[in-house]
């Protein structure tokens, strides 16, 4: 999927999600495709998300920018608001659940 018109999001990924996204020998653009695939292949209402407390101990996050279609962004925003989390946290959960499942062969 190549978004022609979209929104650029800065996403803070957990170290686990970042490692799942960046397999050896990945090329530019592969990460965006893997993120979109994980989001589209996940149930946004039920996917596991990790709460992020502003007061918690320092956690290692990796920031990645992602351009996506406005309609997908709207869907993510709505789901995140209903769950009381940020879009970044929801995407991180999708990536972790989807690619962990793919890696395990489930």
C-alpha cells in the first residue's frame, strides 16, 4: 500500500516491537508495510496493549515516523480513544501481537 494522501505519525515503539519490525536485511519501506499489515490484521478493540505511565521507570522506546491513509488513521484514533490509550500505544500493541504470532507460526 502506497498512501498518496495521508498523515505522518511519530510512533514510539517498545524495544520488542521495534525488534519484531526490523528483521535482518530489511529495506526502506519494509517497516511501513509491516506496520500497516499488523494494524490491518489486528482486532483494534481487543489487541493487547501495554499501559505507559508517565511516572514509570525509564523504558527504552524507538521512535519511527509512519505515513498512512487518513481513513486508517481515523479508525486507529477512534479505537484508541475508546480504549483510553494513544494511537502510538495501540499500534505498538498491534505490531507486538501480530508479528509475535507470525514468528511463532500460529
